[in-house]
């Protein structure tokens, strides 16, 4: 009996083992089969996706090839309004800078009292050009203080609060106050300096009967050669007081009444052609550069690269070859944004056609010849209309050339799936794209020159 039971257990064990072995074999077959089935589409995707990325054309930004249209305005004329709420520039697209009372700047906060009430007759609207009609005076919009201000080369960010403290005595009278926002340490930026000092200059010109001081929380060593030269060209260097930031724990600097130049602008700070002509004429006379209008076909052509940093133009020689093929002229190759203020101005002010990569050095184009053609080349996946905005009144023909994909950037191909507009809206993508070298798309450049030639028929009639 006992022996029979042992035999039965042995047979049962064998049966169970055989059954388990069959299940394992079946499971292995199923796993291999599933893996084989998934491997085929995976290999297909790995092969096809790079081809799609290579051949896919990303969406392009709007108006990238067309010059900015001339702004229309029902009330034309350069108007500069000093009102209770702030200083405003422009009769069409107004650029306003806030005006506050009891502005106190310390390490912990920038405090101010409420905006100046409209009922207080502090300053009246002034017109910079006597021939402008008083009926064209600007209706200023309410200007708001920025939420932060930055100092010490943008290394110190201080919150701005509407916290009134009338007990502290400040510098009397109306002062102009500027911080270092968008002006990082050891990286002078003429473009962002111009956002502060050109509106401040226009204010002082519109208020010549008063002596206002421009308090700039910076130092001459932190301001670019362009900025210092511009101030000197208009004798404004005598009105600038470089102000040391109050680093003490309880120390502060206060102003009874202040117009604040801090936040970024829309770049329409030169309101119209008369104002741009006035700026150009004064700068060219200061630099002893003849005032000449541009000609087309161009007699003088320059390819002006950035001397350092990102967005340098990689294929300048190829661009020069295309210019010679299409226009029959040898282009001069140089650098913009290098040397003294007048050296920088001269680079652009003596040319009929200028080709430049995108960058802050292009602020010098405010002083380019009337009617000059400008081709601005952008790094791949980065585009902005900034140049068209601040040169809208310079009477230039500004065209944009979208850069080609650089060969040495692995990440640009997958990023191209986002398209130009989407990449610009994503901060990390925008910053990544703008730091690369600029590679001019030669085939598009040939088409663009043909497009410009057709446009020129309208300039010469």
C-alpha cells in the first residue's frame, strides 16, 4: 500500500513537471513572438523618423521676408508729453515711462507713493518741434511701475512696492532715474542702453527750459563705448550722474519726483521720421560723417559681423560671392559694434546696403543712410522684429533672412519640429537657438536679392 502511494506521487510529480515545462515553453514562444512583432515597427520608426526630421520644413515666422510697413497715424507729428502719470513718446504707438512720487531705493525694496494725480499741475505737455500742431499732442496712457528693478549688473533684483513713506526726504525736483535692467555685468549692451538713454535724451530736449538730472545706477566702466559716445554727442554726459547703489543695510536714496527708465520697451522710442532725422543729423555731424542718401543699385555694400560672442556669421565669404554674382559689386567685410562710438556709426553710415547678423550692435542703424537696404540674418529657429521696430522711422528698407540649420548642432534637428514661432515662445528653446552661430541660407539669399530688386522699382519712382 505504501509502495503504491509512492508510485502515485512520483507519477503526479512527473505529470506536474511536464505540464509546467510545456507552459514555460509556450510562454517563451509568446514572449519571443511579441518581441519580434514590436521590434519591426520600432526599427521602422528609428529609420523613418530621422528622414522626416531632415526633410521636414519647420513653420516660418510671419513677415520674415517682408519689410516693416510704414505706420499710419491720424495725428502725425513728433509729440513728447510730460504728464502727471509719466513721460510718453509717440502719437501712434506710444512708449510711456512711469512717474512716481517719493521714490526710495534700498537693498530690500524700491518703494514709491501712488502715481501723481492728474489734478496736480506739475508739468504741461511740451512739443519738441515748434512746427508741430498743438492739437497733435499725445494723449498719454497710464504708466505702471515695473514689479522689479535690477542693479549691480543685473546680479541684484529688488522688488518694487507701492509703499509710501513721505517722512524720508528725497532729491528735490523732477529726476530721471534708470537702473541696470537688461544690462548684465561685463556685457555692455548698446541696444538696451538705448532703451534708457534715447528716451531720456528726448525728455531733456522737450524740457529744455528745465535742468533735469539723469541718475543712472551704473558707472562709466559698465557703460559701453557706444553709450558713452552717444551721451557725449548730445552733451548729455553733463546731465548724467552715475549713482552708487546704497548697499548699507538701512541706507537708501530717495527722489521727491521721478520718471523711471527700467522695464523693457516696445522699441518704438524714436516716434517718427523727423525725430530720427534729428538724431541722425546730430550724430553724423558730431562724427564728421557726410550726410548722404543711399543709392540703388548700391555703390557701397558691407557685410558687418559681430566681433565676439554668439551669433557671428559663419559663411561671410559665400554671402560676398552671392552679392557679386547678383549685384556685380565687391562687398566690404568688417565688424559692427567695435571701436569708438563714431567708429561704430561710420561702419553703417557710409553704406547703401548692409548685411548684418542679429544683435545689439545694430542699434547703429538708426544713423544709417536714408533709403539704405538692411538684410538682418537670424540664427536658426530664432526670429524677432526688434530691429524693424526701433528703425521704423529711420526710412530704411529692412529685410529678414532666416538662418540655415548649423551642421554642428545635434539638437537643432529635433527642435526644428517645434517650428520658429513655437521655439521663440519656449524660453529654453529660444535661448538655445539665439546662442548659436549664424549660417546664411545662400539659396534664400539669392531669392531675397531678386525680391529687393523688384521692390526697388517703387523706391526709384
